[in-house]
C-alpha cells in the first residue's frame, strides 16, 4: 500500500505492517526525490543528473547502485539487449 502527499509517494506499507511501521519512506526536497529510508531507517541517497538518478549511495557514502541510459534505437542496445539473435555485423 502506498501513501501519497499530493502526487508524491511518501511511504510504502506491506499489507500486514502496522501503521507506525512503513517498509519504505521517501524524502523529497521540493519535487526532487533525495532519498529513501528502509524499515530500519537506513537511507539510500539518490544522486541525480539531468536525466535521472545515476548513482545510489548508503549512509557511509559507499556506492550501492548505478543506472545508465542508452538512446532509443541505439545499435548496440538493440543488438545486445532487445534482439540478441539479430546479426549486427
């Protein structure tokens, strides 16, 4: 179950969770999502660029995830990901 403040998700609950114990909370600065907090209160910080969050870190600053984008219809993207049987020679 999701809890919204306006159009923003601010918390997630599992069906069996108590109302005082969300499984995930969302932290915003204005309209920008800055971080999420897990059920134990451990943060995951988002490091955005002009497209999306490219990097995720924990409270000690360790990178725990990355994300990248390829343009739509990029030859490498089509050959390697979407259509692995396609000959791209």
